[in-house]
């Protein structure tokens, strides 16, 4: 004998009556909870620098760095407005500091990376050491280190901030504190960290001053660009990536930051890349040149024609194809280290 079929009405009554007890049926949501493949709510987006810059300039006219604490325009994913997120796990923003300004000292458990977009000569200070910013430099603010920024030159300086804000929020694990002084006092001359750790050598009694984060907090563009240049001369071209390197923590060979993995890549002139997808959504900053990113997601295909200083985001598991007629250099970062620690990172290179 078959059991009587539960009617839709009986189901609705069950759901309604148990709801006050904060109970809900799994079978109504199971398919969405464990989708057959990643189904990111994020969408691809492109911020052209020529369109963003006037608003950065206006921000500079209506609020000081000091009053704002950090004068940043957040790059929000169009599908996640109001969440201060560029992907579900990553935060990105463009920060402006004008001549004479200081962004006061504070610290937080969120890790930050800076990628310098425009202007030379502002500084960031981390844990008692300053580093001077140049376009293309990749700079780290490790978790829970005091940091402040300042501009003692004559030109505005703009950089991309990449943080793990949404991840730390997800874990409800964030702490923050303001410094007693606007600018922290300096305990080491500029270049100390790089001198100790930046030459494929390390102190004999080498410690890890920032724990799981790299002891080098500035990776100058001059060096990274030269590495790509040499690679282009002597290594085979990768059909998907062009010439692509990941920044490393020299003490471990692994990621420079526990939550974020930055990359730098060069697409030579005439590059016509193949498509690939990966579970780590990526934020790109165009350093030099121009090109095209074609992103194929569940809702269709988007094509971004990018130029130097533009930014774009590629959501998890959407297929990206890069092309460049004139050649270009791209910086990017993702949450790959976290996915790798969890054993869930996956990428697929399409033929
Ligand atoms: C932060 O501390 C900085 O130090 C930039 O420059 C952006 C976004 C959210 C929270 C903290 C900075 C930030 C931030």
C-alpha cells in the first residue's frame, strides 16, 4: 500500500507552523546549497580609470584623508551593492592621498595589499618602517600591524587597496584599533626589510616578523617588471596566461599573505589567449598597455576593452579569455590561499 501523497497544502502548513521554532525544510533549498558547480551571485565589472578619476578628484575636494581616515572609493560588485565587496570574499577600493596629507595610524586583523596606480612619492609605514610608493609597486599591510600613509610630495597618489574584509566579516573575527599618534614613530630605516629578506637570502637567525605574512612588505615594480621581461626572453609563452608570475613570501615560497595571492603577468603584443576558469574570483589592475578581457558567465558574455589603470573583476568559475594587440602588464589578486588551505581550489584550462 502506498502512503498517501502529501499535498502542497499539507507541506505549506508544516512550513508555516514550524517556522516560529526557526525550523525550515532542507529539501526546498538543497539544490541551491550544493549546486552542481559554483554559481556566484557576482557579475563581471569594469572600472575605467578615466571615468573613475574625476570622482576620486571630487572626493579629494570634499573630504580630507584625515577626516575620512581612509579616502577610498570602493569598487563594489554591481550584484553586491551595499556590501563593500568586489567578490563574495574580496574587497577592493581606490585610495587617494593628496600632497601634505596623512591617513592616520591604525591596525586591524584584516590584511591589506596596495598596488600603486598613479603618482610617485607617497609613503606607507608598516610596523616602524616606511616604504616609498611608485606605480606598479605591490605593498603589504600584514594583519594587526600599525599602518599609516602620507604624502610629502607635490602630486596626488592613488592606489588599489585589496583586503580580505568580506572573509573576516564572514568569520566574525575582526578587531581594530586606532593609534595614539597620527603617524607612527619609525624604528627602522627605509629598505631594512628588503635588505634582510629581498635578495634570495635571509637572516641566519631568520624570524618571521609578521607570522604567516611575508617579511618583505614592498615588492618594487622595477624588480617585478624586470622578472617578467626576462621571462619573456627565455621562457615559453603560456597559451592561457602569457607570462605570469605569483608574488611569494621568500621564507616559504608560498603566498605572501595568508588570505590573498597576488600575481603579475605580461601579455605580449598580439597575444590571443585561450579561455580558463578558476574557483577564485580575481580582481585585475591594468599596469601598462591595453587589451581585452572576454568573460563568459551563466548570463552571457561580456567584453571589456581595458587600458592602463583600469580595474576589472572576474567572478568565480566564469571563463576568462585575455587578448592584447599592443601588449600589456596586468596585476591581479584572488583568495586562492584560503581555497588551497581548504583543499577546494580548482581551475580548468579550456582547449
Ligand atoms: C584600511 O585600513 C585601508 O589602511 C584601506 O589604507 C582600506 C578598507 C576597509 C577597512 C580598512 C588602509 C580599508 C581599510
